[in-house]
C-alpha cells in the first residue's frame, strides 16, 4: 500500500517521467519501506517518510530515475543490512554508486569526531566531483532534516545548524541553488540562535507595518515608469531574509534601526539590452547610491548568477535594492545547476554554467591530491565556499573571480601552480606592490616570476584560497621530503664511520636484511626518517654494520674511528633549523639535536635547552660550521640595559647601524623605573661582526650592561 506522501510524489513524477521509470521508482520505494520497516524518526514517524520527502525535493528539480532511486535508498546501506551489491543487482550499478557516495564511511579509524566528519565530507565531495547528483540529493536530504529539526536536543540542533551554515549552505550557493541556499541559512539561524531569530523576526513584523505604505508606493511607481520607456516587465517586491539582515548587523556593527534596506524589488524583462534600459529608467526615478551598482551580467558570479544590482534612494530617504534580470537568468538564479534538468532550452547559458561547475569540481580533485589529512582538505574546501568575490584582470585582460580578501599569491596560483611556485613579486595596476596586498575589484595583476624561486612558508599567513594554501603546503611537504632524505644520508654516513664503513660500502644484502627486519620498504624512507628524527642514526648504523659483517664474515667488533661532524652552512632549508632560543651564528661552538618529525635543530653549546636535554644522548649530533661560508645574514639576540634618557634608543640604534648591521626587531622592558632593557634581534654575518657591534654599543654613555639572549637568560 502506498503512503499518501509517496502518492503525491508519484503524481509529481508522472508529469515528466515515462510510466516504466515511474514503476522503477515505485519499486525502490517498496524496497526502502521494507528495509526501514520497524525504524522510526525521533518525531515518531515511520523512517521511510524521510527518504520519500528527499525524493520529492529531488523531483522538484526534475532529476532522473537513477537519482530518484538513490534518494529513496540513500540511508539503506548505512542504517540497514542492505549492501551495495544488492542495490546494484536490483536497480543498476549507477544507482548503487550514487547511494554509496551518499553513505557515511564505516568503521573510520579516527582520533576524533571532527576527523570522522571530515573523512565523510571528503568522501561525499569526491563522489560529487564525479557525479553532481550526489550533492543535489545530499542537499535535499539536509534540507528535510533541517525542516524537521524541532524534535532534536538543543545541543544537537545547534551542532547540525552550525555544520549546515559552514558546509551545506555555502555548497548550495556555490552551485547556484539560491532558494535552497536561503532556506538553509534561515533554518540554521532559527536553530543556532533561536532567541536572536525571534527578536529580529518581531522587529521585522513591527517595521513591516510602518513601511508597508512606502513599499507599495515604490512598487506602483516602478510599474508605471517602465511602460513609459517601452519596457514590459514583471515587478515583485520582497523582504530581505532575516539571516542576511542579521549578518549585516553583525559585520557592520549596526542596530536593527540602522539597517534601512530590508526591502528589495526584482524586475524581470525580455532580454539583456532591456535590463540596461530598465536600469536607466529606474535611475531617472530615484537617485542611485554611489558605489552600490553591480553588473553581474557582464561579469557573472562563479556560480553562474547574472543580474544587475542597483540601490536607489526611495521616498523619505529609504534605500531600496533592485535586481534586474531576464527570465533565463531568473531560472538559473533560483535553480543553479539544477537548471540543467529543469530548463534545457537555453543551451548556451547552461553550457557556460556547467563549465564553471565542472571547473570547480575539478578543483576539488586537485585539492584532494595536494591535501594530506581529511581535516586539511575540508579546511581548504571551506575557504573556497565562503561567499564574496573579487574580480581582477590579468595583463591580457582575462577576468579571474577570486575569493574576497585574496592576494597576488592567490592570483598566481589561480593562473597556474607553476606561476605560484615561482612567484617573487607582483605589479598591481602597473605599480610594484607587496605580495600580501589585498586585491580589489578591477585590479590588473601581473605576477613576476624567477626560475629558481620557491614558495615562502610565510605565504600561508595571507593566502586566502584553498587552491593556493594546498599548493603551498604540498610544495613544502615535498621540499621537506627531499631535504630530509639528503640530511638523513649525511647523518647515516657520519654514524657509520665508527664502524669503519661508509654509506657506499653498505651492500644490497645488508640493506635488504635491515629493511626486512625493521619493517621498511625503501632506503629513501629510512633516510627521510633519519633526517626528520624519527629514527636514530647510531642505531640504524649499528644494524647495517651487523648485517654487513654477516655477509662479509668480518668480526663484529671494529676499532672505533672518529665519526666526524656534519657541516652546517645555515642555508640547508626546512630540515636543518638554527634554534630560535639561542640564535647560533658562525663562530659559536654548536651542537645539533634531532627533533622527531622536524629534523636537525642547531644550538650553541651553552644554550639552556642543551643543558636540559643532555640525558637524551641518542638524539645529539656533532655539527660544525662550514669553513667556506657563503655571504649570509644570521639572526642573533642581544639585551642592552640602559639608563632612562631622552633619545637613548636612537643612539643605540645608530651605533648598531654604523657597524653595517641590520635591526630585525626591538622591544623594551622597564626595569625599576630608572632603567630600560632594550631587546634587539640583529642580523650579523658571524661572531666577529657581533663582537664589533657590542663594543660599539658599550661606548654609548647610557649603556649599563649588554649581552646575548639565550633561551630564558638575561644579559650577562
């Protein structure tokens, strides 16, 4: 027996599906009802009412038979004993793939709820990249869940509402599903902030009565003016959504009484030229607000949205927003990519929209390939989902739609990953500008590259797009891998010397035995682990030496030889770092420590950190400065105690500058009122230059004491 809900769905399907396809959907309904028999929602309704409601929403977009079957079966793999193979056998492989893409991952070995959620999002978004129907069904599923959230506990309602605001509503917006996007926002607002929603709704109801006459007057005036210009149009007034008003109040720190433009009008005309003619007619009626005109027809939004937006000063000084668009633009504005199924007559527009969507879906696959953890992938996707766009131009006039807040670094990666990786500088509108400059609408951006340049880790602090951030992180990981392998080879070679061996003398037999016994696969992985401190060189060297002795028949005891030291140039890269606690510089006695997962960290011998960790001898490595050092600047900290006097900082800084030394940073500490401590980070070539700087500073009359800063030490 068919439920009343499914009978209504069946009537809807008969308007656009063939009878045999309606029969297949009905068979899926019976299959779902049997699978979910005995299961109930929190509200007490039979569980099958939920998949029927999801299928009904999907039918509103005129999705095909496979999508409707998947909507009816989207929970059976997750909540019942039904497997993917059984669905494929009964309803076809395509429907089974859709259901699988909608099902959560089973038995995820994750450390937290957040990681499990991130893994599920990654699975869903990657399934969506291969078949857009996955996300359309998932959005319908989320919409029905949000409409029936009243029966959940308040804490769970807030969590689901927040998740919807962060992920699902932005995806709906990105796909151009405007009606769905707005409803998800409103429902999330209601459930996340119920008191704020009610207060704002009450204020809107009160304002509606006060402004009804003004809104009616504007509507009549527009309907009378357009025919005078020979324009046939549909005019409709609308109240702005509560969540949009709430966000405006929060972002601009306004009270409700200060948010005047809570009403808008939509004008739908015949074709594109008439859109611009209608805008001229409206501007002749009411004065437009300067800077509040947006032409999304000439430059559509990334989700395919097209309209003219203008804000007018209406009667009594009330600002009114007007959207002007064609009928085809209206279809796409309301239904987005679902227009592909609903309105197939406008092939040109739909093809362009599909291309935009396809490009975004491909970018998801690229983010997946360059992101490590699922949480990192989700972070990158979230960044790209936030609304707000900036349109900039390449030197050749190509338009790029960028996330609001994007910088030239984001633009470089939007052009091509190689351009981003080789970026060194930029010109904005012909002027050299810093790479952290925030781009604005209409900027022309030129990227300057260098053949041997590499991404700077500092870019992550101001890169805004997920593509740029994932590419930078991907490059850094690969660079760290290469550098850690090279460092690991040097460390192992050093550790083999006491055994009378070099790395080149270790045979394939010895390596194979070591890898088999220690669970490794490749020598490169061992070198990388050594460079990152995950393995200790002395232990690996001893195991390899033992394996080598077994093959060659040498006695196991070899007369120890000096191991030698690793030469440090100070420019090795990511896996060799000069410790920030003691700032070693050429000329200082130094020692290296292998930090797990980070590589080799170089300290001065008298660094307080060294004294604390002396017991962990296995991780300390002998290092020395390279004798033939390239010209390079090293950071070093000094602390200068001075008497309080006018201009003392300027005199100390002048003494430092006279020794050709750059001041990286300075901050002051007051000590007992009469004295001030000046803490400098300087850039010097070596210890000799630092000694000259300190002598010059001591000659300043007000200086009482000076010394290097090491860890928690103060001046000596």
